[in-house]
C-alpha cells in the first residue's frame, strides 16, 4: 500500500507506461484475482515498470497498452476502480467469462480509441450509461449474459461504426427506438434475444442493409412481423422466436435470398406457410413450431436443396407429407412434424434422407405401414411415430439402425412381433411400444442392448416368458409389461443395477417370487404388479424406498407381515395391497407417513386393533381395511382424519359403539362399517356428513335404537343400507328430502 501511495504522488512526472502500470495495479488491488494475475507487480522503480510482459496485456511499439484480454480468469470484483483515463491507446478490452459485478462507470467514455469491448458472461447490472455513446471508434460491443436492465439509451445510436452489438440474455426493457435501430447503419450482427423488450419491431431495422444476423427472440415484442424485414438483402439469420408477435408470416421473407436460418417458433403466428419461402434456396434451418399455422406444406419448399433442419411441430397443419421433399433434401438431419393433423402415409421417399438423425412424426393422423425404406436411414438417432393410426408390422429393416437410441412407436395399431434381431440395434436406450396390438414373445436378443434403460411394452398381446437375462446391463430405470399375456417368473436380475424407478407388470399371468433385487432399489418411485399370481413374503421383497410414491400389489398371493420399514418410505402416497394373504398387525408407522393419501389393505388376513392404526394419518383420504380380522373399537381419534373421503372397515371383527367423532370427518363421501359387531345407537352426528354421496352401509351389525332423524340431511347420498341390525321405530320423515337416494335397504325389523 505504501508503494502505491508513493507512486500515486509522483504520477504527474511519470511516463505513460508507468501511469498504465499503476492504474492496472490499483485495479488488481480492488479485485479478488486469480493466480493468473500474479505477474501484475510493480517494480522498485515504478517509472521503469513495463506492463508489456504482464499476463493478458499487449503493448504497441511505444510500450503503451493497446489490448487487455482477461477472459476466463475467474476474476471477482468490479471495474469501478479501473481508471479508463490512464489508457489513451487502448483498442481492445476483453473481460468476458469472469465473476465481475457492479455497473459500467460513466468514465468508460475516456477510451476514445476503443474498438472492441467484451463484458459478456459476468454479473454486471444497472443501466447502460449514456456516455457509452462517446466510444466513437467502437466496432464490437458484447454485453451478453449479464443483469443489465432498463432502457437502452438512445445515445447508443451515435455509435455509427458499430458492426457487432450483443445485448442478449439481460433484463433490458421498453421498446427499441426507431432512431437506435435505424442509425446504426454499419451493423452486421444484432443480438437482443432473452430480454424484456416490448412494443413493435421497428420498421427502421430494414434500413440496416449490411445486417447479416438479427436475433430478437425471447422478448415481448408484439404487432406482427414487419414485412419490411424482407428487404434486408444481406440477412442470413433471422430469429424472432418466443415473442407474442401474432399475425401472418409475410410473403416478403421470400426475398431474403441469402437467408440460411429462420426461427419463428412460438411467435403466435396464424397464417399458412407462404410459398415464397421456397425462393430462399440457402435455407438450412427452418423452425416454425409452436404457432397456429394452418394449411398444407408448400411444395415450393422442395426447391431448398440446403435444408438440414425442418421443424413445424405444434401447429394446425394438415395434408400429406410431400415425398418430393426428400428428393432434394439430401442433407436433412432433423425432420419434426409432431402434434399437427397430417394425414396419409409416411412417404417411402423418406429413405432418401440418408443423413437424417431425428425423425418426429408423433401426434398426427398418419395411416398405413411404416415404410421398409426406414432402414436406409442408418444415421438415425431418434424415431417417434407415436399416437398416430399406423398399422402393419414393425418393418424388419429397422434393425439396420445401429445408431438409434430412441424407438417410440406407441399408441398405434401395429401388429406382429418385435423383430428378433432388435438386439443388433446396439445403441438403443429407450424402447416404447405400448398400446398397440403387438404379439409373440419378447425377443431374447433384447437382453444384448447394453444401454437400454427405458422399456415400455404394456397394453399389447405379448405372451410367454420375459427373457431371463433382461436387466443384466444394470441400467434399467423404467420398465412396463402391464396388460399382456406374459407368464412365468420375472427375471431375478431385472433390477440388477438397483436403479429401477418405474416398474409395472400388472394384469399378466406372472408367478413365483418377486425379484430379490427390488429390496435394494432405493430409487423406486412407482410399482404396479397387481392381478398376477406372485407369491412369497412381502417383507423379503421390499425394503426401505425413500423415493417410493405408489405401490399396488392387489390380487396376488403374497404372504408375510407388513414391516415397520414402510414407515421410512417418507414419500409414499398410495399403498394398495388388497387381495393377498398378508398377516399380522398393521404397523402404526404406515398411517403416520406425511404424504400418504390412499391405503388399501383389504381382503388379507390382517389382525390387531384399530386404535394404534387410526391415531395418525392426517392426509389419508381413502382407507380400506375391509375383509380382514381387525378387532377392537373404532377410536374417537378417527375424527382427526380431516381429509378422509372414503372409509371401508367392513367385514372385520370391530365391536363397540360408533364414535360420534366420526361425524367430524366432513369430507367423507363413502362409509362402510358393515359386517362387524358394532352395538349401540347410530350417532346423530352421522347426519353432519353432508358430503356423503356414494355409500353409507351399516348393515349386518347389532346396532339398536331408532334411525336418527339427522340422516335426512344427507341429501347427496345415493346408497343407504342399515339392514340386519336391531333397529326400532319408524323411518324418519326427513328421508323424504333425500332426493339422490337410489338404493335404500331398510331394516328387516323396524
């Protein structure tokens, strides 16, 4: 610090190089510099110190600094202490890709010779100082990816030599003034995307005749696309995407004969695609997705031989896919037409687009079979033809696609088997064939797919056994075999890598024990294995699954008891285990789970009392414990289950009184306490359950006394059964108001 003070005192007498050295040293002192600035040291004789050997500094022949390039130096701090007046010869200043903050000082105007300024990828904020307009020699100004905001000062229009301006990825607001846009006549590149600009795109932009790249995407521009944009002769890139522009695509854009990239996606456009775009013969990228475009694809587009990426997804387009496109689009790598109303066949000419990597035609109305020529597209990485009306078999030629990672053909009418040689498609990661009419056995070769992690085959007609080696790659994360005719045991190594997240195999004829590896799958989130013939101890099949949200095992032959470990499955929302042979008591920890809403343990051999079970469970909305061997009384704490909508305790050994607190569960829609040993009166408080709609069944108990008058308040109730009890008295007159009642089973003796 003493050295800096001495130097500062003698600056008036120091040569320019020394002044620059001291200025840089002062700025360094204000930073948290990385080791890359270690060379920035003042010598004992300050006047003799040269910055020319300092890292990132370039000098002219006179030893004066002309360039400072400190990009990617991990610098932290501001530029407030940077003395711009000390650098009269500075031409280039590059501080990109650091952690600099603060605002741009007004005295930056002192850099009168600066022609390049790059402050991109930092944390600068505030508004741009009007004084920036005094950088009269500036050619390139890059402020990309900071936190600048406010209006762009109108004085910036004085930078008449500016050829490159990037203000993108900031928080600038307001309109772009005509004077700002129109006066920068030397501009070749203008990037303003990802800000908060509003208003119309100024027509004066069309006067920027040198402009090659115009990117205004991801703002709030309105008022449509100016037809005058079609008069910028040198324009090669036009990006207006993600703005609420509205209106049509101007036919004048067809005049942009040098145009290579057109991004108009998500811009609220509502016209047809103009045929004039076919005159833009250099177009290699078209993205018109996410609009409300109508009509058919113009045949004139076939004349664009440079086409590489074509996207019109998420529109209202119709008609057939022109096969003629693929005669000239030989460089095509991406073709995305999803979520429209295209009809007809997938043209066999598509096989000519041999460089294609992405082919998305899903969510249309395509018919017919998948053409054999699909096998010619050997560079394909992704295919998605789902949600159409395609029929016929999966073409055998598809196994030639050795680079394919994604094969999605779900929700069609495909028939026949999966090609036996699917194992040759060695790059496959995701196979989704659900909801078709596919049949036959799952090919053994599918086990050779070393990168497979997603396999959905549900809702088809597959039969036979699942290949025993499936899962040996240890990567399977999502697997569904549900609603088929599969049989035998599940592969014991299905979850070998313990990465299984989603697993369903419901409604098949599976037998045997569940794969032992399930117990260690800590990422399990959803499991549906109901309506099979699985056996074995449920406590051995499952462990602690902290991510598990949904488990359904209904209608199997599982045995054993419920472990207290279920209380550690803290994200569990649905536990459905009905129709098995599970024994023992229900651990109270289960209903204490914070997210648990649905519990079905019906038709098992469970025992124990209700008191410890129903003392918790504030979020449970559906509780079915019917047809077990549960005993004891219904505890008053049941009134604390404030979210309860359905309660079924029928077919147990429950005795005692119906607690009046049950009338506090005011969201209850269905209540079944039938086939127990309940005694005493029906509580008047049950008449407070005004949400009861589906069912109130108290039959086959030993209830006595009159039917409460209050039950007449249940005007939404559709089914009421109080038969086979010891009730007395008459049917209350209040029942005449129960207008929704369509099934009323009265006591046998009243």
